[in-house]
C-alpha cells in the first residue's frame, strides 16, 4: 500500500465533511444537523429496531439503505479503511501456564502478535525486545517463555511490575534468561535512550496518546533496527505539529487538523454496539440530548454540561426524575416539576429532532476508522522519511480487539 497516496485520498474525502466529524452533535445545537444531508438522515431514521441499528453501527448497510449517494458514501469509507492483513506465521507454542489469568482479548492479541515479533527478532538480528507500557509483562513473558527471546518490560507503574515479577518467578523456563523489568518513563530524553543503544526492537501494544509518538520519534532518532507500534487514546493529543501531522509530507500537503472531538471519534473507530448495549445506549442518548436542549432553551446554558458518570439505574426512571437528579449534581435550581419535565420530553417535535440527531450520529460515527487511519498513516510516513520500510496492517479481530491496526517499521 502506498501510504502517501492513501493519506491524501483520506484527506480529500474528509475535508468536505469537516462540519460533521469535527463537532459533537450536541455542540451544534440549535442547528445540530448542520452539514448533514437530510435525505441521508431520513433514510437512516427509518430504522428504529435493535437489529437494524446495530447493523448500521457496524456499517453493514448496503442491502437495506435506499439513498444511492449514502450507499456510495459507505462504500468509499469501506474502501479507504481497508488494510492488508498481517502475514500468518506458525502458531505460537503453548504450555499449561501460557494463558493462566489472561483474559480472552489479551490472549487473542498475543497469539496474533507474538509469531510476528518472533519472526522480526530472528530475521533482523534483534538482541532485545522492549515491551513498552508492558504492565505486568504478559506479552514479555510469553515471548520469553514460548520463544526464548530476550525481553525487557518497561512501565512506570511499580505495582504492576512487582506483580509481573512474582508471576514470572512461577512460570520462567530459563533462570538465565528472564524478563527484565525497567521502571522508567519513555520520553525523548533521559534514561529510556540508554535502552536503545543495542539492537533492540521497541514494541508498543496500545500505547496511549503521546507515548506512541515518543516511542516512534526516539526509535527513529536512535535508528533501532525494527519497531512495532499500536496507537490508542488519540483524544489526549492536540493540534500541534509534533502530535498531529508528524511527517514533513503531511505538513506540506494541506493537512487535516483534528479537534478534540474528532480525536475522540478516532478512538472509537471500530467500537461496535452489541444487543446488550443497545437499550441502555439509546436511553442514555435520548435523555442526554433532551437535557441539553432543555438547558439550552429554558435555562440559558449554552455549553455542554459535564454530568459525569451516571448510574445506569437512573435511566430506568422517568425523564423528569432523571433531570431533577442531574440538576442536583450540577447545583442548578429547577424551574420545572417532574410532570412538566416529562411533558417536555414527550413532545413529538422533540422526539423527531432527537431521532434525527441519532441518525446524524450514525453518519458521524462512520468516520472514526478513517480518522484513526489518517493519524497512523502520518506516523508511517514519518518513519519512512527516517529511512524505514513500513507496513500498516490489521493484526486482530476487531470484534475482540478494537484497536487492531499495527505499524511495523524495519530500518532499510
């Protein structure tokens, strides 16, 4: 795949829709549908039953939406988001201890990733794997035990590392080749640089926010022979050049700059709604949109109010009870009784508007994957500019592990 070409294709596709993906739907009120096609919204609003809405969330749409331009929109998103699958290798050897106390998601990730890392280790003469943000070192210990690789687990949390060391004492195969644990901060200077002096391969499985960028930049600076990185938590970034549009190519080609809302959207690129999630999610959205409209129209509060974490039990109550409880949390004196609040909520025009907002949200959510891919392609291009051969590939089943896009870079 030509990373530069794909990045420009995504940029050109995204730019006309910026009013949609740069903003939260509620933030646009009193014109929350600005930038949206009403024909698309009405097509999607037709689907109210649980199975259809779940299909829409999964973009499984081509056989039951009607608007030709909306079908083409989804097809283009599918095309731009399509990636090669990582090469398959022989299955990793296992023993009775391999998956002890490891959840299915982590098992799946390690099963898919470990053979790939083992191949890179031997093919490129790696002396040490650095498992960065390794926590208790589940990946590190697996690589060490099942492939006998030399591995160092790097993390800032000493409690997690102490747990990992105790676990490794029980499962280590070779007393002369145990996982080493380093309690240091990954940054562009400091002690971390010393770990990159030998032929090491930094591996970041779900490295949050700026951590992924620091790993990439320092690894390129030290010319490590290979690295593998998975990004996440993009919402912690901002619009500076060192955090978005890292590559010279992106910066010089009319780049996309993502708002905090777009960065948050890029984090949910593959999140799928299950049937268990559906009922609560719909109730939460209806109540949340309704209370924002209420506060805007009747209380003069124009900005979105942070209501914090709300107990799911509250959504079993009437809207009036929900609203009064939320008013207490934000220290707002109510002007309405429970009955008046429930009457407000039952207005047909409010129901219609919220249904339209929910349909608009489905369209907005569909941009998540290509927004994430824009960020990751920019990082891949940066590494290419530093002399690396780079692959951007899908590693995991997104139903099990939503953050499934990995960057593999090998020094040429």
